[in-house]
């Protein structure tokens, strides 16, 4: 499943970095902390590698 916004893609990248051990889990906040605990490395990689071109910064809540 590709990321729906640039913010979601960035959060997935941060969570993936922590899951791989490149940065400590204690540095995660908000959505990235939740993603790191609830998603597999493959799912995070799929979200993080989505192209950002044409994506809104934040998806509208409607």
C-alpha cells in the first residue's frame, strides 16, 4: 500500500530507521512510534519508498 501523503511517508521512514536499529526508538514521536510497533519491516519499507512527487503534505480528514 503506497503512502497517501508526504507526512505518512516521512513517518514510515523514521519508523523503519528505528526498526532497523539505525536510530533509537526513544527518538520516535507520534505516528512513527505507533507505526514502528504495529507494522512489519516490509510494510514500513513499502510506505517509506513511495514517490513523494504529487503527494499532499497532509491528507485531508474528510
